C-alpha cells in the first residue's frame, strides 16, 4: 500500500460517515480549546512524573540490595 492508496481509502471511509451535528457554541468551544493547545509543548508533568518514579524505584532497589547484604554478612 502506498500513501495514495491510504489517502483514497480514508476519503472513501470519511464520505460514508455522517456529519457532526454541533451547535455553534459547542463548536466555538472546541475550536478555542484546540487553538490553545496548538504550538504548546508537552506539560511539565510529562517530565516530573517519570523523574519521581525513577527516584522511587531507585531508592527501593538500593534498599533491597542493602537488605541482601545485611542477610549475608
């Protein structure tokens, strides 16, 4: 399959779908939210959460290794 085949298939599938039935205020809210997100980078949470998880897992691993060394002096 090529890109043209995929585009043609997508156009075929899209033409069979019903149109979206939205009132004007709902459509305006969707547009406003979409435009706010365009061009923004990923949130800081995407960096902080893995860092916190790494610290927790590393501290648990250090604790487990310390307990192993305590058990076998």
